[in-house]
């Protein structure tokens, strides 16, 4: 079991779903966990209580709109004040919209692009100065399996485009921080257990569990894994889209 004792871990979008599961995985390893939410205050409070019971060395809940630079700055300032500098950042936030691209309103397009790609950029940018100063940091970005397989689908297209950008950003940032004691990696699931709908042809006849996704995340967060950076682990059971 990875030892994250007293390491400050910020998981964006951790009030529910995969983000919640990742935050609790950090808590089980005695990390200091920042539970981030945008609008789900009550749910985030419940996650924080569970994290304390699971063994977290410290816990806080923080509200922020991670698509807004000032709000992101406030998010990190609060975490730094209450838990200390962020050692590990997991960029989990990301909306999607299963609508054909030419029927999609601009506001929906922008929301999907911003929550997936802009938020990843803003949070990483805010985390880096402190990580560079301390010569230690772990950043894990949540992608999507199709970003590495070249899937192009007119339905939910901005999500696929944004996640492809997340993978490119991951690799660029890994190269840019290679001498700073920081690693930047991505974990890209296909269908996860909390999805609203499941395809008929799921690999291994099941979606990925939260634990399936958490395992590579924990690997990347391990302080000893300092030479693995710029990688993307697809948690998809061997899925290959028919369109590729």
C-alpha cells in the first residue's frame, strides 16, 4: 500500500463519483485530503466525514469554480492555509454532453471544453510554483481512453477533443518539469461503474471499477516513482473502438 502519510492531496470534483472514490483512496493511505466541490456542499461534507473515518491525517472541503482563475487561486490558498502546500494534484473535474456537435449550444461546448481542459491547465499552473520551490510534486490528469485511440465521434465531440488536449498537456508539462522533481501523468478510463449507461459490448463484460482507476493513480502519486512521467495509462479492459 502506497504511503501518502501527511502528503497533501487535492482531488478536484471529489464530492461524488470517481473523484469521491479517489479522495477516499488517499484518505485510506493517511494523506491530508482536500475535498473540492463546486455546488455540492452537503455531499462534499459527507465525503470529508468518510475520509476522516477512513484514516486521513487531515481533511478540508473547499468550494471553487475550477474554470475561473481567481476561484482556482482561492482554492489553492485555502488548501495551503488549512493543510499545507499541495503535494499531489488530481485533475478529475470534467463535464460531458452526449449531443451531436452541430446541435450543441455554444455555452454547452464551452462548458465541456473548460471543465475538462481549461480547469486542468489552471489547477496545474497554480500548483506548480510551490512544487518547484519544494522540488517535489505529483500531478495526475484524468483523461479518456479514446484520446489515445483516435476516436472521432460527432456526438460528445468537445469532450473527446478536450481529453485529447489533456493528454497533450500532460506530456508537454512532464517535459517542462523533468528537472524540477515533479511528475505529470494521466489515467484514462473508458466506462466507469458510475456511468449512466453501459454499452452492450463492454470489455470483460463489465465497466471499470473505481478501484481499477485508483490503482494507477496511486502508482503515479507514489513518492518513489520519480522517473515515470509523461505517461498515460488507459483503464479500458483492452477496448478498441470500431471506428479506429
